[in-house]
C-alpha cells in the first residue's frame, strides 16, 4: 500500500548529464533520456518530500533545469506491482 503515496519528479535538464553528480547521491536519482532527464521518486505521505532541498542541490551542482513534471502511478501499475510482489514472495517461500 506504500506505493499509493509514491510519485516521480521528472527533471528535464537544459544540457544532458553524463552521470548523476556525487553531491546528489543521497537522492537516489535515475538518469534517463540519454542524460537529459533526472528522475526522483518520493513519498507524498512523508513529512517531507525533499524536493525543495533537491532543487537547491541541483542549482549548487550547476545543473540548469528546462522543465519539471510529476507523475503518479496509475491504479493499474500499483495493482500489477502488488501482484508481482506477491508472486515473488510465493516463489521465495517455495525455494
């Protein structure tokens, strides 16, 4: 059920990055679109999402933003994930 509060912040960069800067390691960012996009997963039910601090750190790292968007998992994606987790747990119990 924790997945229901998850969202993704997709940060489009003005210039592609070759790698996620080390100063941003604590955010577990994923690099996508040939380095043009950083993806940050966060919990909307948490006391703090960390977005404000992340944006400050991006500026400190010298990365310029072109656009920002958020994406929330659909109910179908959540259901498929839950079913996959249950299948994985069942397989582990049989081993």
